[in-house]
C-alpha cells in the first residue's frame, strides 16, 4: 500500500488495519474514555493522541520494518487516533452527564446530551 500520503510495505493494508485501526484505535478510544471519566479537560486528548501515534509508528517500524517517522504516515495515524479518542471522550462524557446529573441532562444519542426542560 504505497500512496502519496501513506507509505507502507507489501502487506501495508493489513499492517495498517492491525496496528493503526485495531490496536491503536482501541487504545485511543479507551484513553479518551478514561480522560473523560476522570473529568480531565479535553485539551489533554491531542497530547495523548500524539504519544499513541508515536507508539503506533514504533510498532510499524519494529515489527514490520516500515519507516519510523514518515510525515504522511504520522499525519494519517495521528488523525485516526485523535478522532477515535475524541469519540471515546464524547461517549463517556454523555454517559456521565446523563448518569450523574440526571435531573439536569438527558443523553441525546451516543455522543451528545441535552438539558432537560423543567
């Protein structure tokens, strides 16, 4: 899988699916949920997504002999991990507000909440 944006080896799609989407995505989702669960601010998500991107790039490098810090690969991995962590954060925050402040908020879909009318 070699494109102008993402440079990978002969099994690039499967490696990308395994390392970035499945392993990295699951870790980013849980990271976003844990940041929300401990009521830490949203600005920490990009910091943790950067650290996760470096770990995912290291897995690509060490296990599958891909380039470590290719700019396009880092950018694609970062966007995927940041998006997944943000979704995890929003799902947990919506659950939290509906559960802990049930008299003020109701969950409005998996990613949102709304103020209850009195």
